[in-house]
């Protein structure tokens, strides 16, 4: 049970709730208590609100409520009656007006917000009414649900109905909302769109009330039975059902005051024996006064129930926003602080690259320290466990579909994840089937495979209502192809797509489950190096070592060992020697020009292999620089600075690559200038091969020939039968092979050293930092260079405002219990008790149901409201009591004395039947 609150203490609680609602309106998951008034058009909703508020509202045959109207009804404490009107979310102060001017002013503001063409917009008007003897209530009046567009409305009836239903769903769906359904007594309740929506959103009717209007126009008998059956079918407790008589349109035109209308209602109810008997028997309420008192009770208890949960959700959201604010970073400082930040980021990038090159673990800073710094871009190297939220929108879907061909796409900004993964949401506003579809596109680094899950795809409208949603929990493997899409879904079929108007947005949520890097060396052509992306999760030193090994293998493949002792090579040597036969020299000697020409031809394939290797080293260093810059300099926090660093590094890399290529070309010139070596490695090879050829006399001859089978035909016995010239040619084969191996060994070493020196050691240790600093200093104003992306700046401002609002809400809730003589712990415990299963009972047709979790235990200390009794009779009081130890309930005692209610007649079950074409609203 809840402590008793006097009327003087109700006002602060209601004001607190309204303030919390205002402060948390940007947070979709945080909702406070609110009473939402819904109903079909022309069912008397505006007349009911006039009766509750005591002020005239816009009325007429056409749709008058075209925007939500937040009505804050307050009892005047200074003896004056007036109203304050404003637009929610706008900075202008509320305008003070007289009560007589409320209707015209609401009309004027509505026309300003929604236009004069009778359009419906979700832009709430706030109206605060101060009257004498007024119950403190806050109500949200929504446009009446209609399937027929009036003259002057630019949308058809179905679209208008969808707009209003989406708006109604947004306000009624939160569990903190109390739904007050207004239904005319003259209609079949099962056809009411508002009741259908209410049953969908609140199937247990725990937070639903029913107010039946226009009871004086129900000419036939059986109204009491109709109310009883409705309560049974909707599983409503009878005390949640009310019957009221509103001011008629004729009375309104005849200038009948609201006070006179209340008296006419009292007279009508006093004379209506059927309703009186039904109210006494079943317990439903009669009259606006009973409804108002019950709404006050429900509102106060719901506020107290939701306070602890709201307090906790605000605290949790504050933590999330503060973490995001820390990621975004503080606004930029002055020129000096921006320069220091730029130098610091350059130092971090160069240091990280130096660590990679030297084999130490790369350290990625988790924050950018310094005035005006940002850590939004500091990411870990692995994307495992990362989630991506991608959105892409079109402002006018109907216009886009008219102006574009089927198959054209609209793409989101790419989301860059750690490890080089890049994700993009792709929207097909007009697919090949003329519907609306979408998918996720991924670009992965070379040698990378990722397992990702497309968690959900949502197509939503401008007001946040979901048009279509697709969920998927199946993991899919993505590989490092150039570009690929996954998760194609047709979100909206062609018929429904043609009916959509206004802004639509595709939202895709994806999750990276695992990533693996495949260590494969792909040959470029016959003997090319693989151009790597920087080594995946390898350090730069390991990537360069892989490329050196690949280069060695590629050069070895140019001329394998067996090719030097093949019949074709021997024939070529013989032809070269024959062309120069008879030259001066010893018998059998071969002209020295023969091996020179042969080696010149062998070297022709070397420039291509060397160029590819230097290009591969350059590409690996470039990819590593790009990755490190991406990890340390966020694209949204410092987009211009990041581009400058990448451009400067790229220009320097082009210069150093050209230098490495030039040095390697010079090395090839040295090899072509003269055959020379002082390395004993050359003669060691020659002598070893000669021994291998004579191995026939050796006990291990078979082992030698199994290792080098191409030498078997050069055995000792065969050589003894050859001429001096032929034996000299064999010896020339051996010497040519030995010299090629010597040339290859020293050239590979020098090429690798030249490439590493120019593109790794010298570039990273000596040239990169000065080049980046010079580019930075030459870029102009540092604040402009370090400025964040406009979207990030907008997000920074938005997050700061939301934090400020939530901090105020948090402080208000923390201080409110003490001022009300309560504690949050006490409220939390009581709300648990109130909502426990033992506190809820199923309604019975034979007896009055037990109070629902948000009803009040009756007791003393509050003015009562009438339950089924005319104003002139002695009322049965339902006092407003929060007492922990309540007094005996007069209402319960009175009900216990009543005879048991007869069981209701069988009636078809009340189920939700969506109108045609509305099946997907909010799905």
C-alpha cells in the first residue's frame, strides 16, 4: 500500500512526472506515466476533454485535432484562471491566454504546425490550464482515428488512418501509458479502431479504461447491458468503465456553458433508472466527475509505481551517453592546443609504425590526451564482437520512385570497423519487382574471412514507426572478394510500396562473430609477388619477411636448376660455341663471349621480378600506414587531418618507391657491366658439381642422383667418351649455373636491402615524421585542420543536451522522494508488491474484480468520487488513500452488501481485427 497523499502533495508529483516526460522525450526507452486519450473520429473525444478541462476546444464536423495536444490541467492557487500554450521542443516561452481564447489559439497553432490543408502531424502542442476547483491531471489528446479523408486533406483515407494509427501506437505502446478509450454509445464497440489498437497493445487490459460517450443519444434500452458485455469481453474491471453525457453540438452552438452541460448530465443520469441499476450492480462509473476522480487516482499510483524504474533507466542511459561523450571527445581548443594534438597524433602514428617494423607489439592508444583531443578513432586491431548500426534514408520515397528506374540504389556512409572491415547499407527504393528491398555490403581486406550475422533490418517511417522488419540469427561467412552483399530482403511488396509517402529509413544491425587471416602468397602472373594489405593481424616486420621469402622463391622459379643441365640449354650453349668456333685459345676452348651472352639472356626476367617485389613492399607499407592512421585518427573526429596525413604519407611513399626502383635498376646495371665475383661460393658450387658428376665411382652415387636427377646423364663413363669440346661445354654448363646462383644470391640480398631501406627503415625512422609535420604546418589554421566532421559535431551537441536533460531528471528524481516524505527504495518495494502475481486476480462476472495493480486501496483522507450514483444521492465513496495500513474500505463494504451479479449473456469474444491494409502498421 502507498502512503496517503494530500491534494497539496499530488501537484508536485504530477509536475515532477510531466517534467521527467519533457526531459526524457529524446530517449525512446525511457517513459513516464501519461494518460493517452484515443478514439475514433466524431465519437465525442473533444467534448469529453472539454468536460474534464472546463475549457472550450476546437470542434466541428471536420477533423479538428490534427496534432497531439498535451493538456496539463491544474487547480489555480492564486484565484485566477488562465492558460499557457506552447509547442513541445521549441525554445519560445509559453504564451499566456484567457480560457475563452483557448479554442482559437489551439486552432491557430495547429495551422502553423500542420498547415492549413488539414494534414496530421506528430508535433505536440502543450496546453496548461489553471482553473478553480480543477483536478490535477495530464492528458494527451490524439487525432481521432478515421478511414475517410475530408475535403482539403492531401492524403487518401487509408494513408490518413495509417498515419494516425502509427501516432497512436507510439504514445500508447509504452507500458507506462494508460489508455483512455473514448467510444460512442451509438456504435458497435467491436468496430472501434481505437479499441482494436488498445486490445493489441494491452491484451490483458491492465492499463486500459473505457469511456462511453453520447449515452443520451442511445435511444434503445440495453445500454447498461452493452456496457457490462463490453467490460466482460475486454476483460476490464467494471470500475474501469465509465458512461458520460457530453455537451452536444447543438448545445455548443446554442452557447450552453460547460457548467450547465455538467448539470444536464447529472439530471440525465439521475433519471436513467437502467444505468443507475447497472452501475450499482456491476460497479461501472457514471459521469465526468467519477471519471476525473478515477483518472487522478490512477495517474498518481502509476507515477509512484514507475518512479524507481524510471530512475534506474535514466541512470543507465546517462552512463551510456557519458561513455559516448568520452568517445566523441571535448570540443576543440585554441590554435596551440590543436597544434599540440596534431603533433601528438603524428607521434603516435610514427611510433606505432616503428614498433611494427622492429617487431615490438604495436600500441594503439585508447584515448587522445590533450586539450581538445578525441579518442573516437582509437580502436583495437580485431573487429571480433563489434556491432555496426547502419542507416540510409530517402526524404520523399514516392518522388524518388517516380524519378528513378528500378534497380537503382541509395547507399549509407561506410562504417569502418577495426581490422579494415568496411560495411555499407544499400537500399533499393525500387527493386526489380517494384517493391522496396535492401542488403548489407561488405569490403574486406586481402586474405581476410569474416563470419558475420545480420541481426535485423528495419524499414521505418519519419515518425519512427516500423514499416517492415526482418530478423536473422544465422551466421554467414564473408571472404575478401572485392565487394559482396548479403542478407537481401524485399522489405515491402510492390503494392504497399506504391502507397508509402514521406521519409523512409533503412536500418541494418550487423555483428562480427569471428575473423581469420589466411596466410597465402598469390603469385602475380608466372612469378609475381603477392601485393599484401599490411599483414592482417601480423606486424609489419613479419609481412616484409613474407614478401622477401616470396621474392626469393619467385627468382628461383625464373630459371630452375634442372634447366641449366637440360638438353635444350646444352644445345643452346653448343650453338653459341659453334658460332664462335676456331677463335684463339687452347684446344677445345670456348670463346668467352658465349657465357656472357647466355647470362645476359638469363638476366632479362630479373627486372620484372624486382619491380614487382618493390611494388609489393610499397603496397604493404602503404596498407600498414593507412591502417595505423585509421586506428589512431578518427575519420569523423578529424577528417581533414586524417586525409592530410594519408596524402602526405602517400606522396612520400611514391618518392621512396621510385628511389628503391632506381637503386635496384642500378644493381642490375652492375651485373650487366661485367662478369665478376671474388666470392669463393662460386668455385665451391663448381667443385661440388664436378664431384657429383664423378659420383659414379662413389658409394653414395644413388643418393646424389636422387637429389639431383638431372645430373645422371653426366656420368663419368659418358664423359670419357666425349670430345674435348663436348667436355668443355659440360664444364661451361657447370660454371654458368654456379655463376647464376652467385649472381642470384647477392642480387636478392641487395634488392631486399634496397627495398627495406627506402620503404621501411629510412622512411619510417627518418623521413615520415618530418614530412607529416611539414604538411601539417603548411595546412593553414590548425582549428580548421583538426575540426571534426559536421555530423560528429552535431552528435556532440545532441549528446551534451541529452546528458544535461537526463542529469536534471536524475537530480529531480533523487530529490523528489525526500520532499514528498518517501524513498525510492520504499517506492520500489511497494511497486513490486503492487505488481506481484498475488495482487492480480482475474475478473469474474459474478463478483466485482479485485483491484488491478495500478488501482488504489480505498480508505480515508480524500474527497470521494461517485460510482454509479447520481450527484443528488448519497455517494458510495472511493477515497484516495496510499496508507500502509489502510482503513476498512467503505466501497468494499458497500459492494459486499450488494446481491451477486448475474452471469453475462454469452457474447462473441472481443478480438483485434485490423482494418484492411493496416496489417503491417508498426510491425
